[in-house]
C-alpha cells in the first residue's frame, strides 16, 4: 500500500498529491509517469510525476478532476492509502543543451513539466515558458515556472487581467522572430489539439518539437497495446516508447484523438476539453 | 472394461451466455469415483509419460479408487503445485489423455477432470496441506514474473530452504492466469489460492515492481541475490499491420481480456474499469486466446460475434473443447478469410473490415497446408468492434535492458537444457523462452530450472527426491 502524505488543492478541481513510494522516487526522471489504482475495485490510471524526493521516498503528481477516478482521488487525505503505484514508467524526456527552448503548457502539464524545465536549465538552456489556462481563477503553479524560466508568458482563454493573448498568438510572435532570435526546440505538454497545431507551426521552420502524448492506457508496461499510435509510419506504444515523441513524426493525430475519447461520452467534467478539432465532438 | 467416460456437468448454453461463472461444473464425488474406476492401472505408464511434469497418474487414480482423496492430493502435489489450474486448462487431449491406453479403444480416462476434482475437494478442506520445509540455506533468489512458471520456481526453491523474492509488474500475481484466461474457464479465486499457498511457503511477493525499470537484472545480481529466475512471459501483442488497425474500437486481445478479466470490466460500474463494445464483434485468430475473447464478447452483450480464421476448423490451434463451447454459445466462425484492412465510420471508429478469401495449398514438406489469398476475392463485412488475437511475442523489457542476455531473433531468451541462460547466475523459463506455449510447459520448465538452481546454490547438491507434502498440523 502507498500512503498519501500530502494533499494540496491548487485551484478549483486541481490537486497535488504526495505519495510515499520510495521505489518509484529512487528512479524517477523528468517526464516519466506512474500508474496508480486507488482500491481493489479501482481502475489503472496514469499520472505524470511532477516532483520527487529520493531521501524522503515521496513522489508528487498534479491532477485535474475529470471523471470517476480523479474525483475519488480528490477526496483522499493524508493517511489514506493507494492500492497500487507503479513507476516510473515511460522514457524520460530528452534533455540536452539546445540553446533557446520554448515550453508550452496547459492543464496538469503546468506542474508536470517543471522537472523538465529544471533539467533544461541545469543543461544551460534559455527557457521561455508559455502557460495556457482558462482564466485567472484556474491558473496554478506559476511561481516555480517564474523562478525557473527566463521568460514566462501567461496566455488566458479570456482577455483582460493584464494577461496576454491566446497561446498560438504568443507562439507566432516567437516564431516570427526566428531565426534572428532563434527558437532551438519546443517542448509541449498541453491539450492534444494544441500540440498538433504547434507541430504544424514549427514544421516549416524545422524546429524540433517534442510533444507529450497521453492516449488511454491500461497496463503502462507495453502489454496491452491500448496506447499504440503511429509515429513515422510505425506503431509505437506511448507507455514504453513515449510519452514524449517528435511532433513532426506523429502521423495519426485524428485517430489518436478518437481513441483518447473512447470513454469520454459520459465522463468529461473538464470544461474546455471538448475541442473543435476532435473528431468525436 | 468401460470405454465411455463420465460426462462432466456444465452450465447450459443459454444460461452461460449471460454470466461469467464457470462453464464446466466439475465432477461430484460420485462421478469422480465412477470415472476413476474405469482406469485399468496399466503397468506401462503411458499416461504419465504424456504429462509434461510426469504426474504419477496411475497412483493418484488408484488412491481415488481406494476412496483416499487426501492421499490422491498428496500424490498430485508431488509434481504440480497448480492442480486446480492444470486440471482445467491443460490441453489434456494432446498430453496425458492422448497417451492413455484406453484412448486406443474408446474414451481415455478423464485425467484432467479427476485432477480438478481433487484440487477442488482440497479447497473445501480448509488450510492447504503444507510440505515439509528444508532448513534455510541462507541463499537469496529473485524470481521475475508471477505466472505459472515463476510461481513454480518460487515454491520449489522456498521448499528447498532458499529465501525467495517474487517480483510482479502488475498489481495482482498469477500472470496470464489472472489477466488472460477468463473467469468462466478458470475462476480467479483458484489462482489466488495458489498464490497464497506460495506466500505461505515464505515467498516474499512484491507486486507493482517492474524489473528492467525499478531494478535492472544486473542490480538484482549485484545487490542481494545469488541467482535469478526470469519468467516474464510473452505479453507483447502482435498486430497485423494492415490499414486502419489503430482505429478506435480495434482492440488487441490483451487489452480486451485484461480489461475484462484482470480489471473486471464485466462488473462495471461496481469495478471502475469500463470496456466499450459494440454489437457486431469480430475476433481475428483461431487460438485459445481468440476463443476466450469471443466468449467474453458474448457475455459482455454483443449481438453477433464472429471468429475470423484464415485456415479451416481442422487447423484451429484452440482446444477442441473450447471451440465446441464457443459454437454452442452462438459464435459464428468464418473460415478461410483474412482481414486486409479496417474502414472508418468517418469519425475514426471502425465500421467495417475488408477481407480476402483464402485457400489452402497442397501440404508442403512439413505436411502443413499454407493459406494463400485468392486474388480479387475481397469483400466487406460490417463490424463495430474488432479484437485482434494473433498471439503475442516475448516481453522485450528485460532483454532490452540486459545487453549480455542472449536472445533469438524472435526475442525469446536462449537457455540450455536445464534452463540456464547465457548470463551467469540467471535461469529462465516459460513463455519468455518458448515464445508462448502452455501453463503446464511453463511449470515444467520451472521445475527443471529450480532443480538446476538449487544445485548451483548448494554447490552441486542434487535435488533427488521431490519434497513430499506433509499434513499441516494447525
Ligand atoms: C502518460 C499519461 C500521463 C498523464 N498525466 C496526467 C497528469 O499528470 N495529471 C492528470 O490530471 N491527468 C494525467 N493524465 C490523464 C489522466 O490519466 C486521465 O485524466 C485520467 O485517467 C482520468 O480518469 P478518470 O477516471 O477521472 O476519468 P474517466 O471518466 O475515466 O475519463 C475521463 C477522460 O480521461 C481520459 N482517460 C481516461 N482514462 C484514461 C487512461 N487510462 N489513460 C489516459 N487517459 C484516460 C479520457 O480522455 C477520458 O475520456 C495522463 C495520461 C497519460 C496517458
Ligand atoms: C488468453 C489466453 C488463454 C490461454 N489459454 C491456455 C489454456 O487453455 N491452456 C494452457 O495450457 N495455456 C493457455 N495459455 C497459455 C498460458 O497461459 C501461458 O503459456 C502461460 O501462462 C505462460 O506462463 P509464464 O509463467 O511463462 O508467463 P505469464 O503467465 O505470462 O506470466 C508472466 C508474468 O510476469 C510479469 N512480468 C512481465 N514482465 C515483468 C517484469 N519486467 N517485471 C516483473 N514482472 C513482469 C507479468 O505481468 C506476468 O504476470 C493461454 C494464454 C492466453 C493469453
Ligand atoms: S498436468 Fe496436465 S498433462 Fe499432466 S496429468 Fe494433469 S492434466 Fe494431464
Ligand atoms: S494409461 Fe489410462 S488406463 Fe492406463 S493407468 Fe493411465 S490413466 Fe489408467
Ligand atoms: S498502456 Fe498497455 S501497452 Fe501501453
């Protein structure tokens, strides 16, 4: 059993849990995820590791309430125990010295990308971070991003509050300045639609764009094939070959979106999830 | 000489289409006695030679004839730690029962059913009989994977006095017995009882731990462990690589069966894992896995279930009993056809598949008739759910994180005749070595490797006599 040692509400429907799981903490790397099960009747559900403490043996993740499991997680308190907590799964995000890296984040990606940005800084990169949130109330986790990033751009779905315009406008500006003010790499952990749009924007400029894909998963160890997607013409399993992929090589976006939404019909509570580009809606 | 075997009661077709309860109900003591009485106690033990783990079949049947069920159980347990499982899922018709002397004249003794009867009887008798444990050797062994092969090695080595840690990636032990084979063929309670038995022998079961991720094989060898047994199975699903195979509602059998069996999606929403299924389900393949998937689909409420197989019924690798069960349950078999692609409903859900008709060639040197497509014979079939059940390949995780572990080009781990791999202090067995075989062969390979490991751990002491189970005093 894996005890919960801390639970913080970051914004409406957004929570951070800290779980005692020394075996996972010991090997965790930026961009990897865990699969947890709450109790005997629970589902196996993946979450990206947002922080860890090897000495204390704890692992953090941030989640958004969207359906049954995440709603149930939201009720758990320190002292409660999870039946299962498996990880760190997937490959770590690629990190090297690239130069100027732009990260684009929304939803849980705002927290889950922090370890990647930290590693990017340790490798001497300049980092511009763009954060998208529906509005100011639902914005969270800005402080560590401010500290770590050389430049932080807030993009809110609604105008006002002294915030900037939409994410794509912010990115367009950065790309327009390229290559004079070069963008050497883009890393995105945000909605599937935005990652797809981003990949198309950077493709003509040849700027490597890494996307963090989250198809529906079951085992998370390469056994079920639920998470398969086509990358560069071959089938890849997001849980073992990803979840980070080169966005220019992903060639099954529409299928990926449809598969992601298999179980969405009754369950989506998350506003703004119902993107127009997705074939299911 | 009675040449007719005693039939085993089973749930009616009509009833069982709507539940996940076990189909075959098992012998009563009366029926078991009657069937046992048919055995003529041959001097030449043909049946025993047909069993991959060499169970003393005539002896346990003789015990039944003497009405000594407990003794029969003890004889069984000498060679198998999973009688309740093997009695249910062994392909007996190709093994012990095929070799039975009576098979030449009439119906062979229903050895599997008798084994199952004994195991089930034992389960009603309270705590299982515990074997005599050897004193501690002070040696520590890691077993990777808790399927039948890993469970066998863990229990054998624990009985021989070694300290055993059994690592399992999933949240439940049992391997395919838990995630693959459905409840209606093998109740999960039986598997869990075997797991508890292995734990009662002192084996330290560590669930949720993936070797290759949490610890590499080298880490195990360089830290606590004197030897390692690898039994991670063959869990990597195969796909056909035809257009449209990633469309929504095209499942691998592994996903379909894992959701249904391991995660109990048939009890959704009491259990949180859902499984989405349409009305017209096509299962591609002709093995046990395909039969299991098709029969799950029936029980999950599909209106039509088709099995698509590129050869004919005669070549199907599934057990005959399961093919017959499937037919009785209304599953429709389409032979001599093969999918060439899947078509979308416009929203990336599968709506139909394109098939091509096949014909069998004349037998080649190996005596096999190969299926070849008939040009221009393509046709379309409407389906809204597809389960690809073409088998699996060895799990690549451990070989890919252990460069000096020799594997074949099919990804199976190379071993010698006693289970030893190319890497010092590492043995392997089960589906990771065979690429996919049977429960009993996975167990048998474990047996052999466990004996070799014991010899190594005790500097050459041979395990001569298998430990005899003694009655648990409490
Ligand atoms: C690699 C990976 C990392 C993830 N990291 C995070 C994270 O850090 N924080 C976070 O809030 N969410 C994360 N997710 C998504 C998270 O797993 C889903 O939000 C969660 O499964 C929803 O479960 P539910 O029971 O609450 O909702 P449900 O009612 O089950 O489903 C709501 C929606 O969530 C998605 N979903 C459901 N089950 C899964 C599944 N098994 N795998 C992927 N998506 C699913 C589907 O789009 C579904 O329509 C991640 C997903 C993946 C694959
Ligand atoms: C649907 C289906 C039906 C079948 N029907 C029959 C039948 O009727 N009769 C029959 O005899 N055989 C049948 N088989 C075949 C039989 O189940 C297998 O041959 C047998 O289970 C193999 O045993 P194993 O111990 O080698 O591996 P498995 O049973 O596959 O167990 C391997 C275990 O190792 C775990 N594991 C994998 N990788 C790691 C890792 N890196 N770290 C830790 N743990 C790991 C897995 O999670 C799994 O629990 C069937 C198979 C399937 C899939
Ligand atoms: S283990 Fe299998 S092959 Fe051996 S006797 Fe039992 S049913 Fe027959
Ligand atoms: S071969 Fe058949 S009849 Fe002969 S001993 Fe074995 S089970 Fe009995
Ligand atoms: S989640 Fe099962 S293979 Fe990736």
